[in-house]
């Protein structure tokens, strides 16, 4: 039985013009969730987003939301955005408390301390950083964040960059080919936290076989780090044909990401991206893995040329990782 944290308020944040990050995403996700054995929990509204973000940024969001002004070229607000984002933080908190999945909008992993993170051009549809909130609220130690959204979780990595207690493993499409343009293997964490920030790249057109190479590495690092909590920034935009990326992951990959969590005592997951098929098929497979349901999915393969590009990235990544981890 999986706990899903959800409230209809997550549909209130909406753009007047068509936007790919829209309330219909929730319906797509629910169509997958309703095929599984779940129980629903209501999120709470939090009143201290400042434990994650600067006071100025929180005020900026509140003001833009009142005026229904865009925060930047990618990121809209309406009069419900500020409230909805506070409930999204509360959704992540409730997911942590119930070992559950937070079906929230707006997403959060691009939102850094002051908004845009590491010089990103925009906030990439994100408002407040949901995955970070339970960690800050309960001052959690030894948390492993796994971010498999196809985009680099620059906001999350920035928030915890100098914190050696938070391991952040971010698997994303080669940033030379996709927003936000940062997130290479040489970003390993700040002084005294070196090695706890890990960026693993998938080239465009990469499929399940490449993700499959990463799973044992991630597992070895987790065994070394010994987290007490696994936290997922769960984005489904790497699913083949989802729309915003050129990576071709399928159910096989999402299921395997979910399965990793089962040997650890506490876990929670928060929805990030995913815009079309990924929100249905990818999410369902992830939740099956997350709930330790036994099922077999077909593994799809990349072409030899894509695989060899990936292997070049991986050998460079491994060289860096070996400075810090037994892999
Ligand atoms: Zn994404």
C-alpha cells in the first residue's frame, strides 16, 4: 500500500496561456495511481518557506503571485501560486512522515536559495524547493536525495552544496543539450562536503541500458554512505516521447529507481517534471518499485554510438567518484 499525498489545491496554480506545466498533469498522474493499491493523505500548509529560501525570494514569489506576474520567461504565477507552493512544501513534509509519494505542483528542484540556482536562466517552472523542506524542517542527517528528473536539480544541489550530511545523486540529460546548462561531474560539493554531490549524465537518445549501468554505482555509493532516509526528486520527463527531453527511458528504468529504496528504513518521493506519457507509465512503474511490487519490465537498448558516448562520460565520472567512494 502506497501513501499518496494530494489535495486539489495542487491544480489551482495555472497559467492563462497554454503551458506544459499545467494542472492536467495531475489527472495524468492520478490515472496511473488509481491502477495501484494506494491510500490518500492530505498535505498541510506550511508557514516557514524561509527555512529553505531567502526572505527576499519568498517575498518576491508572494508579490508576483498577488499581481499574477511571471517570475521569468519559463515560470508563471497566478493568484493561487504562493498558497499552492506552501501546500506543496507541506505535501513533501507529509510524504516524509508517511514514507509516501507527494503528488504536488508546482515542482521544486530548480528553485535555489534565492530563486534561480547556479546562474540558471530561469526557475524552470519551479517555485519552492519541495524535496528540501522536510530535511530542513526536521534537520535530517544522512539523507540521500536521488533526482532522476531529466533536468539537473540545480536548486536542490545549490541548497545542500556545502552540507556533507546530504548526499545528492542527480541523473540527468547531458546539460550541454538541455536546460539548465550546468550539472557536470566536476561539481562535487563545497569545501568539507566534497564527494557528496554527484552528477551522472545521459546523452540524448540514451535508453534503459545506460541507466542500468548507473544503478550498481548508485547502490555502492548508498551502501558506503548509509543513509537513514532516501528522498526522491521524481521526474518522469526522461520517459521516451514525454516531450521536453531527448532521452528514451522506459518503465524498466523507473521501476529500478524505485526498487533501490527498499533496503532503507525511511523514504519519501516528490513529483518534479513529467508532462505526458511519463506521468502515466513512468510514474506507475516507479511506484511499483517504491512499494516493492514484483514485476518485470522489458529493457530497451541504446545504439552503439550513443552507448559509447555514454561510456566516455561514465569513465570520467567514475574517476572522480573513486576519490570519495568505494565503487
Ligand atoms: Zn525536468
